[in-house]
C-alpha cells in the first residue's frame, strides 16, 4: 500500500505557532514531564549522533534543541507538534518499514515510545529554545571550490613540447609522449615488425585479422604511404563500425531483453545497434551524435540516411530505455527511481565521464555535482516518454496518402452501391435465419458446441467454436444456395442469432437479430469511473500526436476503412471516434494523453481496430501488460467491433500516468522470450477510440420493430438500412447511422464484394497498389516529449520523502547551472550543453576513450570517472591537445583514430626497455605498445574467420542466442544455432539472462551498467572454453575441412593455418612440430594424414595457442 503523507506537513508553521509552547509558558507539569521523561531519553539514545557534541552529525539532524528538532535534517521535519502519529520521529522509533529505524542498533521500549507520543501530542513542550548549530554539522560541500578540479577547467590547446630526438615524432601526439620519456632519459621502443603492425592495426580498427593477401600487399608496398594506405583502407571498411560500435554499446549497457525472472524482449532493440554502426562508418560528428543520442526526436533538421531516406537522428535516444525491467513491481514509483538511476548513470558516464548517480541521496561526496543536478535530469526523464518511431520518410508517405484520399470517395460510392443487393434481401436473410432457429439439426450442433465449450481448457481454447463453424457451414450453405442467398452472409446472420456472445459484440444490430433468448437484458449500471481520466478525455486538443496515422484535432475523418486483402472491399465504417490508420495501414502513428493523476477508479473507453493497442503507462513503466500487478495495463485492440477497454488503477492511486493509443501496437509490444521476433506490422492495421457512447439502439430501431406483421417488419428494416445508404454518394452524416452501417459491414451481414463488380475490383486494386507503395513501418525505439515535469528532490534518495519544492530542470551546477527556456522536456538543451565546445568534459572524455581502445590504457585510466575518485591523467597536456584537436576537426572520430594510429607511438613494438619495465611496469608513460588480449567478440569472430565460416553481412535482426548450455527456466528461449549462423558477434542476440557463455568467459560485460573499461582476466575458464566449448570444436572441424580439401600440400596447409591464425608464416620448428603432431594423432586414431579428425585436432590446438588471442 502506498504511504500517503498527511496534509498537516503543509501547515507545519501554523502548528508550530499554535501548538508549541514557549519556555515562559511551560507549566510545571509539562516541564517536569520533559525533564523526567523526554530529555533523558533523547540524551541516552540520540545525542551521540544528533547533538553538537557528535563527532559527525548523522543525516544533518540535531535533536538537542527545540528549533533544531522542528527544523529536522536531510529527511525533513522530525515532528509535527500535536500530531504524533504522523511525525517522522515516531515512525522511525516504531520501526515502520518505510522509514529508517532509529536508534539503529537498539529499539526503544514500549513505554519510551509511549512517552514520546504523549509529549508530541501535547504540542512537544520544550524549554531548549536556543538553536544549536555545530560546526561539523555544516556541509563540507563547496561547489565553487570543487569547480576548480582539473577536468572542469576549460580545454586550452597547449604548445607542442620541444624534444631532443626531432626525427622520431610523426605528429604532435608523439611530441607529448616523447617529452615525458626524455624527462626520464628513456628512448621509445623500436618499431614493430611490419607483420605485427598490420595485425595490430587490423584488429584495432575492424576487429578482424588481416587476410594473407592483405598482409602480402602491405609487405610488398615499399612506398612511404604504404602504412597510411592500410589505415585508410581499414577506416573505410564497413567492419570499422562493427568493431567500434561494441565499445559504445558497453557504455550504454546494450542488451535486447529486460532480465529479471521473465527476461522479456524489447522489440527492435537491434536497430539501435545498427544505428551506432552506421553512424561510426559514416563518421557522424560526435557533437551531432550527442544531440541525436539525447534528443534525436526533437531535432528540427534531422540527419537523413542518404540511401533509404530514413530519419537516422530519431534512433539516437534508443539507448535510454535499454534498461532491465521488473515485471509487475510492487512499488511502481520505486521501480521508476531504480530504472531512472541507471539511465542517469549511463548517460553521465558515457558523455561526461561523471558519476552523477552518486548524487541520488546527497550532494556528491567528492565532485562538483549536486543532488539538484541528479533530480534535474530525473525531471528531464519524467518529461520524456518511450516511443516506437517509424523511420519511413514522410516523403514516401505523404504523396500516396493524398492520392488515396482523392480516390476514397469514388470507392465509397462503388462499395455502397455494391451492397444494395444484400440490403435489398435483408428480409430473406431474416426469414431464413428464423427458420434455422427452429431446425433440430442446428439445435443439435448448438448443443454440441455448448457442451464442448464447457469442457474446453486453455490449450483447447477456440476448438469448440472452430468445430461449430464447420458444422454450421455444412448445414447453412446448402439452404443458402437453394434460396439464392450468399452462403457467407447467411452463415453470419445465423451465427449472431445462435450465439449470444457474438450478438453482444454488435449492440447496434442486437435488436434486429432473431434469437431464441427471451431473457431480459441486464440494465446498464452507472459505473464509478475515474474522473481524473475523464478530465483529459473530454478534449483531445492537448493529446500528443506521433506520426501521421491520427488526424489532428478538428480535421475531418470520413470514417471508412477499406480492406487491404481479400474480396471484401470494406473493413468497417466508423462514426464519432478518433481514428488512426484510416487511409493506409502503413501510415503509422500514436496518440498520448497528457499526464493525469490516478484517482484509484477504473478507466474505461471503447476501441476497435486491427493490430492496435492501448497502454496505461504509470510512472513511465515500460512492461505494460506483463507481470502480476501490471498485466492489466495493456490491451490489444484486434476486432472490428467496439470493445470496452478497462484499466483498474487502485494499485497506483496518486501516481501520474498517461494513456497511449497505438495504431500498430501489437507489433511493438514486449515479447516473451519464446515468442521470437515481433510480428510484422499488419497491412490491415487501424485503430479507433471513443470516450463517449450514449446511443439507445432499441430506440433507434423501434419504429421498424414496432410493426406487428413479420414481413412488414423485415421490409421496414431493409428500407431503414437502404435509407442510411441513401444515394450512395458518401458515408452518412448521422453518426448513429454510420455506426449501424459499419456494424453491418464488419459483422458480415452485408458486403461490398469485388467479385460482384469489375469497377469496384479495379478501384480496390488501384487503391491497394497505391497503399503498398508506402513501405511497411520500420520501428525503432526512441523517445518523445511528454508533459514538462520538474521533479522534487528525493530526500536521502527515498521516493517516499520528497522535498517541498520542485527542483527545476537545468544543466549541471558545476558546469554553469543553466536553466532551460525550452517548454519541452529539456533533453535538447541538456544535449546542447553537453555538445558545446566550451564544455570541458565532453571532448576530453571522448578523446580519452579513443586513446584507451588503441593504446590499451586511457590517459585517464578511469575512463568513466573524471572526478576526484578517478585517476589523474598521465599526460594532461596531451589530453587537452587531443580534446582541442578533436573539436577543431569537426568532432571527427575517424580523424582522431587515424592520427593516433599514424603516430610513431602506435607503431612501436611491445618489447620494453629494462629501465621502463622496472620503473614503469604499468607502461603509464607509453615507452612501448602494450600487449593486448583480444576482446571476447573479436576472439569468436577470429575463430569463425579462420574456419572460413564467418558471414560478414551487416545489420538486421539479431541471431537468436545459443542457450542449450544454460540452465532451463520459464524464461529460457528457443535456442539459436551454435555458430550464430556465422555472423559477427555484435549481431548475436544479447539476452540479459542468457548471455553467450563463451563471450562471458572472455569478460564480455553483463549489460547491467555502463562499462568504459572492460576487465581483462586470465582465468582457467578461458582455457577450458577454448578446449571444450562445442563451438570451438565445430569451427576447428570446419577449418580442417577447408584446409584438407584444398589443393595445398602438407607444408602449405600448415603454413596456411599459421598465416590465417597468427598473420605470419610458420617457423621451421613449428612446421616440424605440426608434422609430428599430425603423425601422432593419426597413429592414435589408427588413420592417415587424410583423416579430417586429425586436422581438426591440429586446428583446435592452434585455437588454444596464446598468440591466437593476443596482439603484440
């Protein structure tokens, strides 16, 4: 149950005046009570941590004076004089589960607690009127002082240092490194051997070893530009983005599932991965990438994909909600706070190298980061909403949509004219239906259906109805042909007459359908529904519209939905409702209500459609429709009849929420792990919503039904329907008439059949052809702005203890504290401050990351923390030079990487000098290049490349994870292939609960937090993985097959294996060793050197060589 804070907090000042008693007014009884009961209790149990004599004041709270007690500490006022039950102090000493227990190590006795309650209820009489202030209770947080930290100073491009060895540097970066070495009297390591260098460069830039042909081309090129040519070749490779995207995905804790017990899948998460790969390959300026990452949906001039025309920028915010997710959290506000904490942490570390999340409970203990900074960003997130954006260009939607709108009126006319023959024979259908109601064969089929349905379990659901449909068709169709009626129409008339549940779906037609149920209908009862929702549903002017599917408020909507498949031209006709997807299902969209506070009462409205969905989003909770508490917050809308959407809200009374209507919502709903890929967007998708419906359908049909003669009544009903259609020039203007006409078409009692009219057939074919010119929606996870929200500060990080005043959204206090002027969420302004060249962190942090990935260590070793608890830069001037150079050259990552790898420092060997090894074993001064172990994904890719099984195709849905080697659970998905279809590791599905065991053995992160620097371990599990993993055995066999079945001789095969694995020829010793190995294994197997298993063992052994997974 959600704890509610009493309104008496708001009247604290009044209570203090009216209920507290001054020292002079204290009567002897009150004074005696305080001195005998209260003061001793406080001194004995509280003064140690909460008095001026405490070594450190806990929680900023003093209890040794009346003013201090009333003022409270970090958690707010401790007592409300006159109201003990709602006083925080009493909640704490009683050890209420929602409050911190006090005293922490012992509990007050019942009599002591009773004394405190009595004292507070008396008005808390207290003679200690002089406020106590201890020097050590004052905060040691000095923002101005902390702003002097080195990383917060402006980036200034330093002069290039002079060096004695003028011939060694190839660019400015070398000067800075050499200057430090010369201070120590050291010389740089000798140049790396050319084979080592090209191997190092290839792995570093594209994550793949150079092929033997690429190596030979480099070795044979003796020009001065030979190395630079290789650099440029690799930078232009499509594999560059695949390698470098993995580094970024570590930072934003990329995964495709939600973890926790169910590990639900986030549809289309892989498109964020593809977006990052493309952005890196295209060398999108980093300042542009920042804007896209935080506010790509808000850019007035988004970046467009030159090939497809897609909006690339809108994909950038897709990382924000790549979080884990608890299904059915017991406290949804607490869950939001936890999820947002991860978002704040990942964002601040990735872009600023700052630990903003450390200010959740208090101002940062070491850095110039305030709690206000944290809750400012929290407010930005609260003001934003998860969305699925359709990236199909508007230019590919608008033209066809206009043509469809122009074509619609003529099709409406043809369709209505086509239905005249069905309308004219309504009396015949009614007569035949009544006859069937008295048919014993029909009654038997109905009885069988009812009996079978009663026995039906979940697995058999729908089977009874399916059989009944078969039986019914067999009985009805022959009679329909005798009467020259349409069998499908008569079948629908009879079905509605026989099955009350089917008839109830069409209340517009209920009064005119013959039936045997003479029971009176239950009178509808007024429901006690949510008034807060009703207030936002009264007008859609403030609802936010995404995409083009929904008309803007006030725009005309004719209401006809044409069918995109089959011979029936009309899907439905809609009256007074909000419609999405009216003219073309592929024109996608959503509408979202303003925020409203849930009042605990149910929300109800009516909807119909195909593939649509309604979501009640409480506190930005993503997994609607999942879990024990939140399963009722999602409803698929997948029928052509109006259905009541009902959301219970009593669990979240007092919480903010918004309603979301999605035209293609089924396609973007979270998936159970065993569901595989999301269903494709439907080509019949539409959705209609209405919040009021007060038609009285009995009264509507009464003039016709009041006729006593059956034939007259049937004729009158047909005439009524014919009058609705009128001259068939357009959809009727009367909204009730429209609903009746829509129900007749949707229920299948009348139709517009293209088989009956060549003109209609041609018109519908033309309509569909135009509609299918529009590409199917391509969804990406993104954000949209919601209602602007300033969030209060959560005192000591507790969502149940909020500051009185809201905390304005702004940029970081330590970097200017610029308040936002934008009326939206503030994401764009926050992003602009991050991308501003005057921001001292952004360029430094990004340049340092590039340096780390190429040189093994960052200039600042703690790549995610440029604060006081992080490492100091080893080369501060070089870092500033890198940052300045980065910004001066259009924030180009490829420019920076190119310049770094062209430096002589990068081209050094990894062999240290004795002095450097002794005095600088960690290689902080970069006297040599480090030996680097390949990352997990590169090891796997290298294994596939050697075997010849590597599929280098790019982009697309992830390959399902191989999970057969993982424990079973309810969330375990169907396993993917052992080899991941040969795709590069970046394209393997990242399921948080089922991460690839092989990759995890080699330190792939678990996608729970931002990782700027992976662990590099050397543990037995890695040797065991290379020795025993079935994937490695499978690839060893494939490699052996490729080598054995080639035209190479024995030594050439051995050379081929070494060239492929190590980028070098085998030495004479290695050749001799390999021959002995093959002979020995062949003898053990009792076979020959032509045995595939013998060569597979050799390849497997090569995979296990240390050189295979290290770069020197």
